[in-house]
């Protein structure tokens, strides 16, 4: 789950990273009061879970409390890349001398973490990374060793950051570990004209697998932009909306990703994908099918299951069960392999639904689904 800036800010503060004074509100009138409390001037910042707010007009400097109220009124309800600003944060303005970038991110490829740091933080960091990658240092961090002062000094030196940032780098690592985050990012980390170091903007992505021991977030969830994503999430399914025509259901992230590739390789475009996970029951399969079939863009569905803990006969039962509650109006190609595949195939063959066909290999299944989607 991604946190809002103000939540990330709170975590930084708890771990001793200096942040500007700030308060959050959903009311323009209260924004005026907050600005007054902050000393009159305030930076009004849209709270949305996406970057690039500054460029999108979601971050504005207000010169006095009246301007803060007006600005908050403008920003509240603003759409930024599909995210609606429901609240604004008002922060005490800071005199910026330099903007740095620092982050730690899980690097699944190496089974470790990566420290990313640059002296050229701020709104253009993506551009800097793309056009001048040498200006962005990337240092692997061994999760067992973590970021000690020595490691932080190494990161700072590699990026050309001043020695003053070492303490922040150590504390930011503490945030990542203690809060069970997959990503912690400060952009910009600023040095003020008075020589202080402040985290002006923060992004934190929490590891949902650790939610059970991070009780403070309660039932809070990422907002879902697609209504079907919300329905799927409520049923504990991972569903992602894409732009194509072939609906895809699989078990396990790896198999689902490969299925997307194979479908694309057949010249079709995936409309969405749904991972029924390991240990999926017939009910999960039925729920999954009903979600995928409710997507009007879907013209054919591909079910690709490699039976492991989830036996193929349970998946086949789920498909047959789903036919009782969901009216199948689109062709369905099913490929079952692995645990109890023969039994699963027999169940579907017995049901003999005119819109369901079976394939024995993933390539064949994808090819058929692609043709049916285009027909
Ligand atoms: P983002 O666009 O979503 O990354 O939002 P940020 O919070 O990073 O703000 C974007 C930019 O606004 C920063 O890089 C700063 O240059 C500027 N900014 C934000 N807060 C302040 C502030 O208090 N004072 C000044 N002078 N600039 C600020
Ligand atoms: Mn930023």
C-alpha cells in the first residue's frame, strides 16, 4: 500500500528525520487557520498517491492565510493523473538552497535493496535518471547488514551528497525496516539557506504482507480507480485492468505474467488479469470469472492454471459452478495442467458448454484466445 505524503512525513518525523511543520485538512476555511498557525505563508499540497503534483498544479505557495484558503479551494477536488485530491497539506515554506534525492527500494532481482541517491533531486529526477544516469548513484544494500553510518557515508560519497546527509540516510533505512516498507523515498531532501536538512516530500510503499504487524494502518487500503478492481479486492483477488480484449485468469503471479507475454506474442492484447493465487477454491474461481466477465472490453477469456496446491479439478469445478451464477456470453479457453489435470479436463468435457474449449499447452491456449478475441 502506498501512503500519502502526510503519512510518510509522519513516519519520517517519528524516526528523527526533520520535516517542515505541516497540517492536513479537507476544508478551505481550516486551511486559512492552519496557514495562520504556520506564520501566514504556506505551501498548499494536494494529497494524492501519485508523483508529479508540482507540475500538475497540485502544489502552490500561498502568501497569506486568505490566499491559503483560496488555494486550498482550488486544489481540493482537483484531479491529478486520475487521483482526486480529497485533502491538502499545508506546510511551512522553506528557503531551498539545494534539492537532493534519496531512496531505498526493494530490488527483487538481487534479493536485496538498492539505495538510489542524487544531488539533482526535485521535480526533474526522472528526466535526470533517463538523460544522465551517471548523476544518479545506485548502491546495493545487503538487507542483513543494513545501512550503518559507514554504509550511509559510502552512499553519500557515491552520489556526491554532503556528509550532513549520512544521518538522514541511516534514519531513512530505519523507517524502511521498522515500518515494513518496500520503498522509502525523499524527493526533495533539501538543504535550506540556513544550512538545515529537511525532507520536503516523501513517498512510502508498505509491504502488504506485513500488514498484520503494522496495526496503525487498520483497514486502510489503496484507492481503486477501476470499480472492478475494488470488487476484486473486496473478494481478496488480485485484479488489474489493462487496455486490450483478452481476459486472463491464472494462478500465481509468475504464471499470470508469462500468460500476458504469450498472449501479446500471439498478437492480442490482454484486457486485464486476475491472479487467483495458490490454494484457490472453486468459489474463488467462480468469483474470478464473474469479475473478468463483467469487464465490457473482454471479448474472450483465457484461463491458464498450473495445478499445484490448487488442484485442476477444483478449478474446473469452479468454472462449472460459475456457469450457474454468471451467464457466459464470451468464449472461454481453458488450459489445465499439473495436479489433477486429467480430472479437471474431464469435468469440463462433461459439462460440454458450447463456449468453452480446452487447450493442452499455454501457447495453444493463448493462440486460440487471441483468435477468438479478434473474431
Ligand atoms: P511532487 O511534485 O509531487 O514531487 O511534490 P513535491 O512536494 O516534491 O514538490 C515539488 C517541488 O515544489 C519541490 O521539488 C520544490 O521545488 C517545491 N517546493 C515544495 N515545497 C516547497 C517549499 O516549502 N519551498 C519552496 N521554495 N519550494 C517548495
Ligand atoms: Mn517530490
